[in-house]
C-alpha cells in the first residue's frame, strides 16, 4: 500500500512522476511499519488542455532515493570504520 495526493504529481515538473522507487507496506500485517516490497513506477496526471507527456522506458541508472509512506518509520543506524595502513618492516638476518 502507498498513498499520495494526485495534486502532488500534477504540480511536479510536466505533471509527471518518472521512474521513482516507492516502498510498499501491508496494511493487513501485524507490523504495518515494515517495508514488504519495492515498486518502481511512473505516473502522468493531466487535465483538459495540458500537453500529453509520453512516459519512456527507464534506461538510466537507478535512483537510490525511495519514496516512503508516512506510516513507515525506518530506524537508522550509523557504522564507523577506521582503516590503518601497516608498513612492511625489512627482514634482519
């Protein structure tokens, strides 16, 4: 399940939501906050007199940004890494 207002898309550039990933959740599950699937979609909204926009196939690289429904509250964690470079010591006889 994912919900958004049609006006949100209509007021976007060219009235078009193009090749965007959305996170889906299952409203019938015990944990409604859990992402159950991802879907990539394109939607065009037009009114009388608006130019019709042709939705094209997605040939570009994937966009890492995922549109999340407000019902999903993701938990974020931070991981820190440190890298050390060791020097090779000469072998002494």
